[in-house]
């Protein structure tokens, strides 16, 4: 039926109401202060009347995929067989569309649970080429978003963080097969992927925090409307008050059949 299996079999999260409330608070505070780690988040929650220990905060942040942006020592071992690629964007002048794409995952809250959102962004135009949602952090929905993006065009360089989804062979082999250069952020350096971080901040403040999604289907419908607005109507100061679609389409004159960004099916 063309539906992601994880979404089709969705059941409301079994996370307690208290933890869901803590996760909402953590998500909002992380959007404001992405440099807060576990200790600062724990201290901040106490100022909001939630006396929780750091282990609980660390566990919830892991579930949400949140990590402070400051550099960290290389103390962890990566999964065997997962190659990490060098960061290729430092000092690079990006002057055209499809020169650099990047991707990332963010947590999206529901009324009684949560899902994850991944997007593929063109750095030059800020155009969201594709996106997908999932109830788990498995690599499948990331590959799904990548496949949709590559149906539209192909970048010269593809940048991501060093998360397990993006270092997996399922993901990197697809890029290598297309002859795309792979770039990865330094450990704990979300600012290496700054344009996607800015996108998440915009999506959270302009869409997610203004709504209260009941189900993944409701979230997909609302996010689809928002990304259409973001690409085709929202004026960007950094683009000379043009829309991302206008800049992306203008840079795609040699490409026949410009399409809408790849969207996930309703669930």
C-alpha cells in the first residue's frame, strides 16, 4: 500500500504522562538553548518545579535524540562496520543549488506520544527537498527520505551528523552508489549542520508548538501544509526575501520537470 510499516502499526506511546510532560519541556528548552547538556537541563527543570535526577534527564534526551552542541571528547566506540567520513564543508563557498544537501532528525511531540521527523535540505536555497516521519529511530525512514530526494535531483556533497542512521551501510551505500561525496559533522558539533538546526527551530516555533497533534496522521497532514508554506510562500531574509522554491527552481533551469518536494504518505 506504500505505507511505512512503523507508521501503519502505530500505537500510542506507553511513556508516562509525567515523562511526556518532561519531554515537552526539554524539547522547548533545547530549541531555545541547544548548548544545554544533561546537567544544565536537570538544573533548569528544577527551576520549573520538576525535581528529577540527571540519569532520568539523560535517558529522556537519548529517547528524543537530543545532544548538546558543544564539542565532546572522543570517548565512545562506534558500531563495527560503520565508517565515519570527514567534514567537507569547512571554508567551502556554496554558490549554487544542489551543491550541498544536509539532513538531520528531530523530535515531534504528539498529545499522547511522539514521532521523529527527518528532512533533506538544500543549503544554497534552504529548500526542503524531502522529509519523512517515523515512530522509531530506525534507519528506514531516513533512507525513505533520501530516496525521495534523489528522485528530484542529486547533490555533489551530502552532509549529516554521525548518528547511527546516517553512518549505516544502508544509508551511505546509497550515496556512494550515486557518486555523491559524503560529509559528516564532528562529534557533538551540531553547528557544523547549522542550516538544518535553523530549520528545526523555525519548524518548532512556527508549526509544532502552535499545534497539538492527536496522531501521526494529523502531524503528517499539518507538517505537509507547513512545508508547502515554508518552501513556496515563506520569504527568507537571507535569500533577499525570496522563497526557497523560487531560488531552488531558478537554479534548476537546466533540469526538466521541477517537482514538489517528496512527501511521506498519510498514515
